[in-house]
C-alpha cells in the first residue's frame, strides 16, 4: 500500500487532471440532460393530448406547456453551467482535486435527473387538468409553478455541492491524506447526486396530483396547494439528509 501511494505521488497530475475534468464535465451534462429531456417530453405529450380534446384552448395549453417546460429545463441549465466550469476552470494538479472534480460532475449530473422529471410531471398534469377544465387555468398554473419550484430544490442542493467541490481546492480546504480526501470528495458528489433523485421526482408527483385536483375542484385550491407544499416538503427531507452528509464529507473528513 505504501509503495502504491509513493507511485501515485510521482504521477504527473496535469494531464490526468485535464482528462478528469473533461470526464466530469461530460458526466454533469450527459446525466443532467436525462431528467429535463424526459420531463419536457412528458409535458409536451400531455399538452398535445389535451389539444386533441379541447382544440379551442390550444393557445392556453401551448403557453402552459412552454412555461412548464422552461422550469423543467432549469436543472439541465444547472448541469450545463457546471459542465462549463469543470471544463474551463484552471485545474489544481493533485489527487484530491481529481476526486472533487469527478464528485462535482456526478453531483450535478445525477442531481438534475429527479428535478427534471419531477417538474415535467407537474407540467404534464397541469396541461391535462386545463384541457379538462379550461376555466381553472389560473389556479392550475399557480399550483404548477409552486410545485415545480419545490421539485427543483434538490437540483439546487446538488448545484451548491458541485460548486463547492469545484472551487474548494482554491481555498486550500484539502489538508491530509490525499487518497482519503479524493474519495471523500467523490463520495460527497455521489451522495447528493443520488440523494436528489427521489425527492425531485417525489415532489413532482405531489405537484402533479395537486394540479390535477385543482382542475377538478377549483374551490378547494387553497387546501390543495397547502397539502401539496406540506407533502412536498416532507419528501424533500431525504434530499436534505444527503446534503448534510455531503457537506460533512467535504469539510469534516
């Protein structure tokens, strides 16, 4: 083990870091595109189906679809930003920085999946609800936006961890065993990335149910929205746990 670590110390880390940053950037954007693409497609599919049932409100449905898709695109944009940062930020040539870059890519790539799908589910249900009862468009749209904002929260957590991992080396936060620090940084990225998937989708399902209910019972929209926010907040709890553990892995290992 000691000889292996000595060999690692002799590695020319500059080309390794360049390759690692490119891999991390590809992971961030490649994985990050999955959720937004699926979510936006689901949204569009429901809007098209709604127009087939209610051609007279095609304009309203198209506008609702575009608003919902714009929010669903948010997590993909986060992934794009992180990918650019990973590819073009001046690298720190050391093992722990390599773990941090790969962790950052995985954090944002995986972390964008759940939010992209969840916000798409909410937008799709909103389009279906409006097609059944066009007069409820205002209430349904507000419910959709609130629910989508909640479903985007896990992607925001992932974005924060990814940024910390990318820029932590510049503040000399890494002091100690290089291998342990590299693995802990990678683990932090995996923790928040995987931990954000469920809460993102779960909050989107809650938001979608609320949009459907608001279209069926517009007089109960206040109670529906309140229940959605409470239920969605509870579904976010595991994402917060993942965020806390990722934070500990970065700063206290």
